[in-house]
C-alpha cells in the first residue's frame, strides 16, 4: 500500500515537472531527437522517459552519434586533448534562462531519481525485514 502512495506522489511530481516544462521550456525540446513537448501528454511522457531512463546525463549533455563519441574518446584518452561539447543554445535567450533550466534539471534529478527511488528501495527493504521478523517470530513460537 505504501508503494502505491509513493507511485501516486511520483506521478504528481512528474506532472508538475511536465507542466513547468510545457509552460517555460517547450522551445528547448526537439522532436527530431525524440523529445516531444507539443502537447501536455507528450511533455509528460517525455519527462517520465527522459527523467528516469536517460537521467541527468542526457538532460545536460548533447546526444552525439557513436562516431562522434568515438572521436571524442580517442581524442581524450589517446591524444590527451580536452574536448568540450556544448548544449545547442537557441538564439536570443539570456544566460539566466539556461541557469534556471539547469537548476530545474538538477532538482528533478535530486527529487525524483535520488530521493524518490531511495524511498522505494527503503520501502522494499523494510517490507522484507518485516517478513523476516514475522518468520522468525513464527519459528520461535513453534519451538
């Protein structure tokens, strides 16, 4: 029952983040890369998918092709030349806009991925410890 409540609260957080993304950051989503945010439903599904599965790495870095990734790895590890990959910045947007978007992405990562999933794991571990204690009590009653 407690896992069901955590699921409901998680869906509420996903919806809040999707609503904020839809309202303020819709222009940063590119449908050619699989980030759809033209409707509220698409934005919610994208936030759930990109937030949980892709995580903070894809939220903060550019997705590059395998060929380009191999070039970066060869460049960095073999040649020891640092390479930097920047996010594509829409023209005319101020720095504060992207600063708030970065804080938004990091807060999603901390609240949902770190805290939320640890709560779920804690509930599962607590349930198993209760089952172990009840089995131990039954074994004690039988002896």
